[in-house]
């Protein structure tokens, strides 16, 4: 009973943490951050991966962000360092390199207030498009989304996108446990589906990255995702099945 009460309390008094993993993103940050209204959320946490281009100093100058120096490596490690200090009931993961559209943040928050456990900004729903895809990443996104839809009974259009909102409580509730491989986005959605939680998408374009360098390596990332899918398919069982998993019709 207490679990359900706390879930309803989150809906009515929902604190939101905007999480930005940053490593040498000064060009994109200076263009994107002025478009984010700090009043949309309760806190902004920047996990800086030892930037050398002035990114950290830029975020410090804004006066609206909590900034921590990343001790781990990779974006997955940045997630976990954010979780350690985040006070929000809901986490919104946001890429400040131009791939995420700031103006969609309020729409994510409103959708979460309707009782969703995870809401993702799909790059392929209702006419949305990724302008940062190449042939390899486009095929990879389609393939992995199709695989998890078939194996785990989902109806998603974009299982890998970083730009999404989710309840912070899911980290513990779903016993998320991979802290070093770049698979966080897929693990949380697979386990949420197996636990029959509420998952939905809203459409949103992915603009081209602004400055900096892409940090994703398709062959390595793809291998990690395949490992995760097999691990989740055969070795993880949900301790609960409290809701029906829902997707957009």
C-alpha cells in the first residue's frame, strides 16, 4: 500500500531533476542552455566528464546548475553519479549537444504527471525524424527496437533515445545494475516492460549535434546492447507486475 501511496504522491508533488552529462560540449551548451527555462524543473545537475574546453566553467557561470566532476567513465557512469545526489522524483536525461530539443521538456513533465513511469521522446513517432542519424545508426536503432518489441512485448518506436523522463524510484525498484556499459536506456525500458509498468512516447525530432565529437561507437555499443538483451531475456525476473504496460495506440 505504501508503494502505491508514494507513487500517487509523486504525481501531485512531483520534483523534477534535469540531468546533463557533459564532456567538451561548450559550443552546443552555449546555444542550447539559453533555451532552457530553469523554472521548468526543480534542479539541473551537470555531470562533467573532465571537460577541457571550458564547459564546466560555462555551467558554473550560469548559477542555475549543480555541477559535479565525474569520477567514473562514460555516460552510463554519469547517470549513476547523478542518481547519488538527485533530489527529484523524476529524472529527465538531456543531451546539451543539440540532439535534444529543450522546448519538449515541459511536454515530458506533463506526460509524466498523467501517471507514466517512463516517457521517451521518440525520433521516429508520428513523423518525427533524426537529422543526426547515418545509415548505421538508423539501422541499429530500428533493429534493436524491433528486437526488444518482439522479445519483451513492447510497441515502441525508439528504445535507445537518451532524451526521456522516468521515475527515479525505478533505479531501485527495477534493480538496475549495469554501471559501466552504455546500455542504461535499454535496460530500464526492458525491465519496466517486464514489470508491466507504464511506458509511453511523445514525438520529437533529433537535430544534428552542435560542435564536439560523437562519443558513441556503433560496433562497441551494438555489442553491449546484444549482451544486455540476452542477459535480460534469460536471467532477470521482475519481482512485481503491478500495472499493465501501456504504449501509444
